[in-house]
């Protein structure tokens, strides 16, 4: 915990006046006290002289302020501008407008004129004797941030968002009360720093969003002076603009008369004669004050990691597509083709991204053929927006479809993982224009970076290893550690040792250390789409290090999916990847097998769970061979994509000359899927005793034992049991428990025949119980439900994925000391 008194006291009259008015920023308003969403502070809630507000933030801390672990997480500085000590117990801070109590402060006090610095690290540490860490981090792209008092009243907020942030640059209030970037961060002290002065450019915009070739572009800049001092007077504002990669041009910006106020507006016109259709128009604003100090927007503080300009794309009416269009501009095309990391400009979905970087990606695609794959890197605070709701990524892979003249296999495969409830990368077909000309039809695929994990409720702080020619038989060769770089690979060594134990010791290890539902769901989808090249590469292993400690697979490269099984069934058995059914690149050659896949699928109960989940995924995605054509998932999706992609596929065929036409390749894809359908349903189906029959719609699962926490004990130790009375495994993916607790089972949760599933309030706490049932017993455990089983009488209901009641129980205390509770089933 860092609480600091100011180095000197100030007069806060101007500052406090500002706090009750609010100041506009480029992205939103910093709201304080009584203006927060029209709320008022009830009398007596906060001492009248106490005023806590957000004084300074850093959302991209690279070298400025280290925490006690030696990391450089984001941080937030609060300041007490009043003359009364404020105890923050029960206050909260949040980055989610719909979760206002996301992180609650412990009993920590901030003295008058004092500062509190807390790290927004995601580490969730609340001991007031030490550093404070929130359970979330800040987005460098700008996001909502609010401070609330114990009654839930919003005392301060960046709403809807603070603006994009830069590496090692703070954002907050200067001593005049202006909200601005702070090039010299001052965590724990005042922001009255000379280096932070100069004209404040609070907003820059252009109109129209995309001009026609004969339409001029107006650029507007809103400025404020740093203070009323004569030396802070704005003396000049210039617009610097650039067409494509031509030389910069400069225009004086004229002031537009505005009502008396704190801001001044300047405008300039870029003439239509300066550009043509398909050009990019980039610009920056430069302002100077009477002391000769300059301010620039964009700041361009990191020449290799921040935008130099903002701008737009002149409409090109000749670019007609039913697909998203990814416009890529590059001054030196030869540089990227020679495998160098090269600066570029991207325009996508109405937004220009300046000074991004691009390189070739993929060893195979980079070496083979003229049409290659590329990886784009976007700047912090300016990530590529993929969805209308603002989901953005810092990397995107622009993948060639050179091996697939249908262009559809990658997108279809990623959608299959998505629809089966497995972790997936967002992926879609897009038309790519380079330097204003058609470049190709590509598949854009999201990388496994922080947004990927947050979108799927996975912890970005977990350990992630990308596998290159590694089958989990060793921990040193062919691996790339993607996260937790400050640690060695001891965790991977332990995983490999665990899956190589013998007999029951290996089974116990799997149940306690592998996210079995997620792993078998991954394997089931891979089998359904014939993702055969995932045994020694094209996959990641991920560990939920900070929570359950469980490992699972995360999928990667989908370019070789959906190809028809060969006549000899090579690389197509449902147990593909095990020692008995290894990967062969050359028939009759050396077979590669994955040691985690083998450990899972040679454990009888887990194999049965996998086969049941495989049948569920097949019924969802493949359908039986005699299913009506219009009900087939993949064929329906292919037909929709065909209509969208047909025109651009023909342009790609004309440019890159694949060996097969689009129409023929789509027919081959459908034939391949039909062959895979027959292969799984008939060759390896129920008649062969491998993949089971479809699960009965009335499959029963029953509540078993229920154990509440003992009086005064940690509530996380409670659990209940679900039992499968059937002679077959039951897939309860998407089923839920309702009543005193609320919980939905993740895709891949299967209860073995005559088996049991332990559902715990906290999985880690359950496995650490001192008495049975606990870890080390080979138990299938799920958990993390909302609510608790408390009180003398309670009810639980189990509902299937159609929300139909499967079982219901009432539980209660026969004696005050009993914690192991009998259940009464209500039929």
C-alpha cells in the first residue's frame, strides 16, 4: 500500500471548482462528486470537507513504477483534497459500468492532502498493510473507470471512457484542473510539473468520416490553455497532413468564434484536389503557446509504437464486396516480403490505424508460394476493432488460403470450435486491398493475446505455451513460452512428469490437474472437423495458474481441416494422437503421438467421457449421413459463405492462380465433409462399438450428497454431488443448477456411467479439504457457482440444456451440528 502526503500544500479553490463541473475529454467526461450521473452525496455519508478523487492513472506502465513483485502493472492514484482523513473501507473501484463493486477497498485511510496509489494488476490483493492490487487491469485503449463510496454513489468516473493511453505516460489533472496527458508521471505526489504544461488539445476530428474523391475534408481541433498566464496563451495552430506516403503539407488552422468558455475551436480544410479515390489522408495538429512550447495530437511519443497521424480513407466506389474489407498501405512492400518487420497503415471498418507493423507469419506459408500470410501488430491504445461493440485485438493474422481453393476451411473450423463452446479465435473471410489495389481473399484470425483470454473468461495471467514440434514428451525442445516470462518452465516439467506416472497415480494426476471437460471438448471438435495436424504442433497448452491450476489445450492453425479421411483411415481414427493411433506424415513412416492425448484417451472413464462428448459434437455439427440436406450445419454455412465470397474469390483466382476453381473447391469441401460424416458415424460408430448412440433425450442425472460448510467455517468448502444412474455416460454440457445456487456446466462436462460429479463452491478449496472427499482421490470436480447452500432448508434444481427439469432436491439440518445432509427428492 502506498499512501503519501504531498510535498507541499496547495490552494485547491480552482481545482475543487472544477470537480463540481466536470471537464470533457477526447473520449468522455471525468465526473466528480455531486455531478456523478446526477447523484448527490447523502448528508453524513462523507464528511463535508472530505473529497476523494481520481488524480492520475497509468494504463500502459512499462518502466515507471514497479510493484513489490518486480512487475510493472497499471496503476491508479487517488487524492484526498479535503481536510479530513477518509477511511476507504467499503468504497469500490471498477472498470465495468454494470459491475460497480468490482473491487472493494479494505480499511485503509487517506489523510488530508494525501495520495493513495493502487496497482490495477489483476492480482487482487487487499491487505492494507501491503500494496493494494485490484482484480482488474486498465485498458490502454481507453475504458470506463469509476470510484464509488460505500453507498454505491459514484464519486468520480471517467465516463464513458478515458482516452487512449501511451507507454509510461500518465493521464489525469494538472494543477489548473485540466484533464490531460502527463508526460512526467508523479505517482504519490502532485501533478504540478513544468513538463506537463503547454496547450491542451482535447479533441481532434474530421468530417465527413470518409470523403468522396471530389469532397473536401474538414479537420477540427478543440484546445484549452494550461492556465490564464500570458505565457500560456495559444499563439498558433497548424494542421499537418499527408496523402499516402507523399511529403507532409501544412495549413494554418483558423479559430472559429465560439461562446465564451474554457475551450477554443480551430478548423482547416484539406482540399479535394489533394487526393484521389482509394487514397489515405493522414493528419496531425500542432499547437504553440506564447512561451514557444508545442503540443501535438496525436502525441507520437513512441516512434515505433504509437500513431504519428490520425485520418481516413477516400471512398473508392470500385471496391464492391459483401465481405469486410481490410485496407493495407505500405511504403516499402519489398521489406515485408523479405521477412522484415515493416511499418504500415491499416484502414478497417471506418477507422485508420497509423504506424502499425507487419511481418510474414508461418514457417510453411512464408516459404511456399507467392501468396503469403502476414501478422499485424497494433499500437497500445489503438487496437484493431473487430466488432461493433468495441471488441479489439492487438494482433491479427492475415492468413493465406493458398492450400485451400475453397477459402472456407479455416473460418469454418474456428466457427465449429466456437459453436461447440470451446475456446476459439475470432476468424472470418476478408477482402484485402494493398496500396489501393486488390491484393487477395484472406482469412483474418485473432491471436492468443490478452483480449482473447478476457473475452472467453480465461485468465490472461495463466501460463501459455505454443508447441512447435513438441508432443509433450519433453519440456525444452519445440516450445515457445508466451506468458509469465519471468518464470522458468517448471510448471510444464511438472505436467509432463504427471502424465507419465503409472496406473492410478496418473489417473489421479489427470483428475486434479487437467481441465478434463475442456480437454475432451477440444479433442471432440478436432475429431469432428478432422483437425489431424494437431498432435505435435498447431496447438497450445494453457494453465489456469492463479486459480484451479488446471491445464488444457487451446487450438491453433486450421488450414488443414475438413480433408476427407484416406481409404486406409490414416490420421482419422477417433483416438488419433494416441500411441495406438499416431500421426503419420508419410504412410509407413515414423508415427508421432501426443503424450497428454494418450494419457487422457487410455484412461477408461475419460475415454468414455470423450466418446460421449464426441457424439454430442457430431450430432450438433455433422449430423448423421441420412440427415436432410437443409438441416446440415456445415453445408448450410458453406452456402451462406459462398454467396458472400464468390466475387472476391474470382478476383483472387485471377491474381494468384490456385490450381482449382472456387466452385470446384467448394464441391470438394462438401464431399470431404460427407466422407468425414460417414467415417465417424458408420466406420467408427455404434455398430463398431466405438462412438456411442445418441444420448437419450430423457437421460437422468440425480442429486447425491450435499455438504454445507460447518458453522463458522469457510463457505468455499461446501459442495454437492450429481450421480449418473445410467449404464452410459451422460453429457451435461450446458445444463444448469438453479435454486440456492446458480451454475451452468461448461461444454465437455460428462458424467461417466454409474459415476459421480462433485460440484464445489471453490474447486481449489475442495481439493485442499483435510478430509474426504478431497483432492488426490481421482474425483471429477467442477465448481465456482454463485450463491451458497445456507439456512436450515434449501432447494436445488437440475435442468438440462433445454431448461427441462431433470431432478430436484430439498435439503436441511436434521440437527444443528450435522453438516452432511440427507436429501429428499421431489419427483
